[in-house]
C-alpha cells in the first residue's frame, strides 16, 4: 500500500514539475496514430497541425535509421526509415505531375470514406489519402513499376509505410496531413 502511495505521489509531483506529456496539447502524435482517427476531426486545426509537425520532426530524427519508426520502408528485407518530411510540407499538393503513379485503393476491410469533410479541406478522406500517397511516393523518390495499392491501416503505430509495393496509410496521419500549413 505504501508503494502505491509513493508511486502516486511521485507521478503527481512529476506532473506538477512539467514532466510528461504536454497538457496543453493533451495527446502525443504517437497516441494519435494508435488511437481512433475520427476524434481528430473534432480537434482544432492548430492541434492537428502541431501533431503533423511533431510527426515530421520525428521523421527527421529517424531518417535512415532501422527498427520501429513512423515512416518505415521495407528495403532488401529490412525496415528502414523513409526520407524525412519537412514540418512545413503540404502533402495535399501532390507532386507527381508528368507521370502520375496508378493508385489502387483496397476495397476489402477498412476503406477510406468518400464523404467530403471540412477536416480534409473539403475533400473526402479518400481524395486526401490519394494526394498524400502521391506526395509521399514523390518525396521518397519511389518509382514503382506498376500500380500501388493504398491500404487504410487504423491504429497502426506508424504514419505511413511502404511495404512490398503497398503504401499503408494511417487515417490519423491523413487527418494530420490534411491540416492547412498556413
């Protein structure tokens, strides 16, 4: 009983000293990625933008590393971090003009919603995911030889992953990346 009281007291003390998650933001980007995406629709654009910038900063720190990262790529049988995103990136401005990659959206299981939402700047979740997918493929300098399957992976511990010709997008990341950067 004394041990529980000491642990509780130390946690309260740490929270009072500013140790731990930022209470002003309420949730970390990691918690947002592994949680239900739809709650992000009700967060303010400023919160979603800060979450996106946090993910981008983490991608810069992880770029080229191996292991558990926010943007894993399977390269030669090993997971490595994708090239870093800039915190000011606009992933809705698809950069594959000229020779766009054919994208195929997974139709089984969990699918991207087709209804237009303010949280996606008036686009549907699917349309936002398409632009984000194109931007990531271009940013990562991937040149697939055939169509790329885009899969919705809610609750994944990563934002987006390139695995065996598939781009796996966490819908929470789609909410974050759809926030206006200006």
